[in-house]
């Protein structure tokens, strides 16, 4: 069932796009594609975010709301990622990783300089949270 939700969220690409600041040719595109309040967890929602990277694309270092647990699956290409002070890892299409509340995502970028990459990040987060990606300073 969770896989069905992930696939449905990826297919339901909607408006509400946000792009990170930086070099316009290397910015990632972030789009909210799914938003549903959880009936068995009052005040919490599941939100799906599609992150698209062009060749060599990157996201600025960031965190997420303190209530957010994130499960991310690479849909296309390969993503280079580092969470907190952990190792830098490359995740290929079909591979997944998680971020716990309070984690810092210091590195998130397309591992390829010639092919695009996409990932779907599924958040379990306080319903009131609107800003899901917060710059890390």
C-alpha cells in the first residue's frame, strides 16, 4: 500500500513549485505532489515532494521542520546525499533513504553531470507545516 501511495504521488505532479536559490542552471525543482491529513494521527499529514535535478543539479544544505520524518526514493538517475555527519552515499533509481526529525541534509545533488535525476520525498509532518525545506546555516 505504501508503494502505491509513493507511485500515486509521483504521478500526481501538481503546481506549487519552489526552486532553491543559486545558480539558475543548477537549481533543483521542488514540487508538492501529495498532501493528505492522516485520519489515525490527528494533526499529522503525509506530504509527497518531487525533487528534480538537471544534469549537475544540486540543492542547498537544508533541514526540515522538527516534526518531519522523511522517506525518500530515487525515481530516476542517481542522487549523492549526506545526512548529518554520515558518509556521502550515492543512491540509484529504486533505492531509498530516511531522514529523522532534526537531521541536517548537507549534501543533496545529482550524481551525474549529463543525465537528470528525480526523487520522491514522503514527509510525515505536522499538518500546519507549509515550509518543508528550510535553509541550513
